[in-house]
């Protein structure tokens, strides 16, 4: 499915007309704290942490929904996320 990446010029217009959104999230393992930390260069304010990649995806999904709701002052469709951990890529809708 075609999607438009959050952060690119015109992404808010794309979202308003119903084009599905996508989002890059970069994750790193904080060995000292024992958690994965995820942040996105696409969506200002998105930084979350969780003990596993699966739980990180859940946190990313929730935080993304909240941040998009704040941006548009209403609920917005879920964004497709791509979580990158070093050389591995973990994708989820």
C-alpha cells in the first residue's frame, strides 16, 4: 500500500486527505538500563523505551497516535512504522 512519510513536505495535507502515513523509528539497545530506546527523526517528540522490540512497537504505536492527535486536534489513522535496529529492520503496520 502506498503511504506518505511523516516529516516530508506536505505530510499534514496528505494526512488530511486520507493518504496512509508511514514513520521511521530508530531503535538502540541501552544495555545499562536493559531496554530498547526508539526515536523518530520524522515526528517531533517521539521517544519511547521498552524491554523488547515487540513492546517497543506497542509504545511507538501509542505515542504516535497521541502525537498525531495533538497535531490535528482529532484522532488520525495509524501510521505504518518501520523500526530499524542496527542492520536489522522490524516492520509493522
